[in-house]
RNA sequence: GGGUGCUUAGCUCAGCUGGUAGAGCGUCGCCCUUACAAGGCGAAUGUCGCAGGUUCGAUCCCUGCAGCACCCACCA
């Protein structure tokens, strides 16, 4: 083995080994465990969030696979309707072409080609991250099978009256020229204006003033309303107003919808362009005047001078015309929320169109119940509040999109306007008895991407067919997802899953936080703070990193600032850290926090951890032989101690995995590996291995323990760090008497009931404290490591002496003392620095070694600390209520502490005196 | 307007059912001691956001306040 761990050399080889041996396929006859992957965009690349999520899913998958479950991690990708269409459209635009030139079919062919070219990227990246998905079951939402599931779901919902077509106001994205759902609209607060406009009475006698944030929509006004109890306007009800610039007359009406406190108390009603006005219009039977075209220009419904103008251009013109006519009373600055399409960024218009909707209330009710009754559990639990909040206020879901890329809606129109829904034109003709002579035209629209996503947990397993996989793995075990798509995806899977299968799609939803950069900022291309997870794995030079971050920006003017920030943060680019270090970092980031700050420094720390493990393995391998020599084995206290600690760690890790606390799992295994196994046990083993005087049985016991502890530790670490553990395991396993193709299929460590040995742990605590005490003196008094000090023991109990005798070799080596002889009865203690261990005093004679002032300072510091503690504990015991009410063991413990403090203080005083006399 | 979180060492974060404040990174000493300088040994650092309350005892439970996030919502 090399002296330094170099991940690059082994990761690719190991992944191929796993895949070629079919190790990702469910095996055995244990209880099923299944995770379906949240499908990434097929044409995309993995970002840090994916890598994080994949790490968690892979850890869970590997954990359950090792635990003997029949484990499936179902992979796949999503066609991501709008996102993909936009990307390809932009490519076309760059070539100076548009999708309309290609036509629907040509455009879709082009997307499919792009998918074939770029679709492998994600799979390649996932392999690099060690994802143990079952590639043989890879799915794509537009595969024939998936598409059939989508069609089937649509047809069934329609037949059940849960899908309908309706004309109403929708959120219209005038750039993408499609309807979008409420969820795809992002409302941001922006500063705009409130225009106060006079609407004269038709009879020429006076006017009312309305306040609006959207003056251009006045072209579509059909009424003005005031509150029935608004004194200012009472009596005006029913009078006609001359709508400026249009030559139309509209009524002034009294309606409680108007808020007397806002603006002037008069509100203009534009039912075709405002969701509220639409409701009022419906209620009052007002007409609808649609003054906008699909690309948000003024339509022919409006007066001639404004037709064809863009909405914002029209606004300027209208305001100017009103001002010229003396009808503009004033303009006030006004904060308002502007709705924008989450993909295009365009201001979304409420627009009147025909769309398909899912009637959601009947689906939501059981989905709410499933969570209320605990058939589905959110982790962390309080995400259910968010879920309930949304589900209880949910509105019908607009599922049609005016796009070309996606699942075409399986509905056909006859010339008489009737709509026929079915799986194909043939089926429709047959079921509805439409002769071939009657032409049928299929709906042009496609379905919202999230419609197919909502079916994902069962469509990937074969639904609507009753497959073996569906029967085995559905309901799936856990969904791993970010909180940002609870509404988009999680809620919809629950609704449609329950509806179509009668069962929940998953039993638990693990909701993780979102990865942000080191400053807590969201990672995005335009901020220039994106890190490609594979650049952390493989490393990247500064020039390449700069190029990656500054090319293809939507706003190229940001490039210099991005370059500056990047140079500052990564002056030498990014070093290679390997997949395992990155994965371990992700695991340790997986706290219950919502925002997870990614800091490269931590990856570096965990890369060092990999190196530590690697070198510990080197030590074990060079200290043992393969196979271990048979014969009687004698296990030392150290052997039993590390075994005891190992099993405590195993218990902790298992518990953490079960609770989805990957951070705690990572911490437990890190601490065991570094602080117990490496810092102590390996050092304990050296005297036995290297003294040359150890009995063969002792040697065998220590070697056995070294190998078995390491081998178990590797299995414990494997779900988090699959590559390095596999690489080492292949070498260590034979010595542990294990055979197997891979560590992947070895059992996950289980706790042994007899492993915990409290007496041994207590003795080792004593040994370690002894060593630490001496080391502290050495450190503080600057005694060179090469100097072997002769220590003396004062006040040693028979127990102390026995412990020292049993552990002398280890203590001498690790504390760097030449020996430690007890003071003879009546012998005066030498001038010495002292470490206290209960009643025992470890004396380090100071002759020629010690700086008196330094030692006095050290004693003084310790004393003030003890005095503080003593004061606090004494006050506590002085409180009668404490003594009366606190549990007996707490009180007793407090008394013991006080005794200890007092004893130590007395010794300190004595020591202080003795050192002072050295002056 | 409604809802959900967060506030602990210079930075990033743990802290399980209330009982002596922890880690990583960074900082400061001393060491190239044959597993590891991507290392070893040692050290320093916290009125646990503020104010009340419950309790013998609060970082932890309750109330209020402040600051910071995020989500939902149609106020023209």
C-alpha cells in the first residue's frame, strides 16, 4: 500500500467491479427496502444538491443492503418539460433559428437527439459518486412504459370526473406562451406605482377616482365598485361612468369587495385580467373583455391606438394620454408583489384560456389523512405542518401546458366540438363510436412535468401492470427529498399514489436541507458560486474553474466580479479530495438544519480522515500476517477495551442511521476511528507487537483484535465511504477469515451483548488519564520528547499500584517516562511537578527540568478553576431544596465532586509551597 | 396578513427525555518519535440572542421581545 491515500487510482476500478458483478441488483429474501430517486433532468448535470441527496440515498441503500434487506434503489431521469424545451430553444436561437421553423415534430426530434447526447452525463456522474442504483432498471419519464402510465392515469382520472377542461383565468407566461400552475409562479415584492385616475360620470357631472397599479388594464374595465357603506359614494350606485380612452360606458356599482380604506375606496373591475375581479365578475355577471394577446400585447378588443403595443409600452402611452386629458390625479410610489414565471422570469398575466385541471379536493382529503394517521411520517416531523398548511388550502391543479416537449394530452376533438378522451385515437373512435369519416384532432397541449413525476414511485415499478416489482417494493420505504419540492412533488405523489394504488407511495419522507455556499448563499450560475461536485473529487485548476464559472452566463457583465471572487476564494483552484471525503462531508452536513453551508475546509478535514484510515490499515497489515497464524489467543485489557468501544460505536451508528442522523453517524465513527482506534489502541498494541518479549498467545490476541476491529470498522464506514473501505477490505478480509466479492454484501456490524466491559473501560480511563497527566506536564513545562523522565508515585493505593503494574509498558511508552516508583514509607517527596489522579499523585521530579514560574502559573490556573467549581457545587448543596428534591444520585454525585475538589485543592496548596521553596 | 424555522468558542455546527457546555476548521507552543507532517503531543477561547416565568436546578420547557432566514397568500 502507498504511504498516501490516492482515491483517483482506485475509485473507477472499484465501481466497475461492483457493477460488473451485478451487486446493485436486489438480492436475497430479506424484507424489501426501496428508494426511488427523485429523477433529475435528463439533459442536466448533477449539482451539489444532487450529490448530497445521492450520498444520503446511497448510504441508506448500502446500509439496508448490508443489513440483509432485499434492497432496490430505483434510478431514472425526468424529461423536465419547460426546462428542457427552454434549453434546446436557446440552442436554436443561438443558431439564429426558432422552434417554429422546425415545427413540432422536428423540434421534438431535436430534443430527443440532445437527450441522447447529454443524457449519459448524469449516469456518469452518479457512478463517480459511487451511487449503487440498479442501472438495469433505469427509467426515463418519456419511455414508452412511463408514457403509457401517464396516459392511463389521465384517462382514468378523466373517467372518474377528476380531470376536467375549463375556461378560466390562469397564470400565463407570455414569454414561454404557456399556462403554468400556481406553484410555478414566484411572487416578489417590488416597488411600483399607484396611479390615481379620474373616471368622469357619463353625464359629464363630476367624476370618481380609482387607484390602480396596472393602468393599462383599464382598457378592459367593465365596472367600478365602491363599498355599499362608503359614505363618500353612497347614492352614486348605478350611475354610468365614461371609461376614458375607450368611448365605453361602464357602471358604478356598490359591492362589499371594495375596501374603503384602500386608495380612494373605488376599485376598477377588470375580470379578464385579475383573479379577484374575475371572481367578482362571475358573481355579478359582468362581461369579460380580454385586451391581451398570448404574448402580452394589447389585443384587438382594445381601442385602435393601443393595439399591438407591448403591455408595458401601452402602460406608458395610457398614462401619458390620461395626463394629457387631465384625468391623472396623482402617482404614488407603492410596494406590490409582482408574479413572475419561475423559469422565464417574465411577469405572469392572469389570462383567460381553456385548460385541463385536476379536481384536487377529493384527492387531497385521503392524502391529508394518510399523514395525520401516520401511514406516512415526515422526518423531521414538523414538516407535516407545512404539508397540512398547503394541502388544506389546495386549489385545482392546472395540468395542461402549451409546450411541445412532454406527454401529449390524450384527448381528441371532433368537428362538433365534443371532446373524447382515450389512450389512442383508435380507442377513442371505438369507445365513442366515431366513424373514420369524422376527423379527430388531438389536443395540442402536453402535461405538466409534475404529472408524470406524481406517478413515479409506482410507474417505475411497472404500474399499471401488476408486476412482481410493484408487489415487492411498493409502497417504497422512504423518500429522500428537499423541502423545496414538498408541494410540487411529494404531496402530488401521495395524492395520486393513494388514488391509483390504494396505498401510500412511501412510508417515510426524509426532508433534508438545501446546500448553500460557505456564506449561506444559494448556489447559482449567475452568482458564480457554483461548485461541481466532481471538481471536489478530481480537483480543478484555477483557469479551468474560472472558465467554468464565467462562460455561458445569462448576464456576461457579471463575469469580472465572479472572477475576482473565485480567485480570492480558490487562489490555487481546488485540490482533489476523492469521492469518499466528499460523501463523508455531506453526511456530516446532514443535520436537521434547513440551510447547509458547504465549506471546502471540511472536505479537506475528511480527506485527511481517509488518509488516517488508510495509514491505520497499513499499520494493521504490516503488523499482522495473512492468514493469521492459528493458535491459542490471549486478549489483553487493551484488546477488550477497543472491542468494547467499537460496539458502543456500532450501537451509536445504527441508531443514527435509523433516525436519519447522518451527521451523528459520521461523528461517532470519526471519533472512534481517530481518537480511540488510532490515537490509543494502535499505540497500546505497539509494546505488545514490538517488545519482542510478548508471548505468542498475546501476540495472536492483539493481531486478531487489530484485524477484526479494522474489518468491522470498514463495514461500519462503508455506507458513507464506499470506495476506500472496499479497497482496504479486500486486503484485510482474508486475515479476518472473510471471503466475498465485495464488502457491499457483507453484513453491517451488529452489537454484541457481551462486548461492553465497564471495568475494562474504567481501567483504561485511568491509564489514559495517567498518560495525559504526564503529557500535560511535559507540554506545559516544555520537556523535550526525547527526555525520558523518572516519575514517582505518591499516595498510591494498592489498586493504583496494581493498575500501574499491569499497564507499565504502555504507560512508559506513551507518557515518555523511564519508570514510576512509589515513594517509600516516610520518604520525603522530591521537588516535582505533579499530576493528580484521584488520590494518586504522579510526581515528575523537576531537578534541572523545570521552569519554576511556569509551574507556579500552571498550579495557580488550576486552583482558580477548582475554586470556582467548588464554590458552585457548595452553593448547590447548601440549598435545602436541592438536597430535598433532587434525585439521590445527583446529590451524592455533587458531594463526591466537592470532596474531590477539596482534596485536589489541598494537594495543589502543598505543591505550590514546595515549588515556591525551589526559588 | 398567515405559517415554519434559526440565534451556542473567531468561523461552520452538534448538544438525546432539564442535572458539571462539545466537535471540526482556524489560532498559539513543542516535535520530521519507522502507520500517517493530509501527522503527533500540548494549550487558549463561550453572561448558550434579550427579558420574564416554571423548577431544588434551564442551552434544553413556557411566555414575551429583538434580529435573521424561508414558505404560503388575490388587497386594487
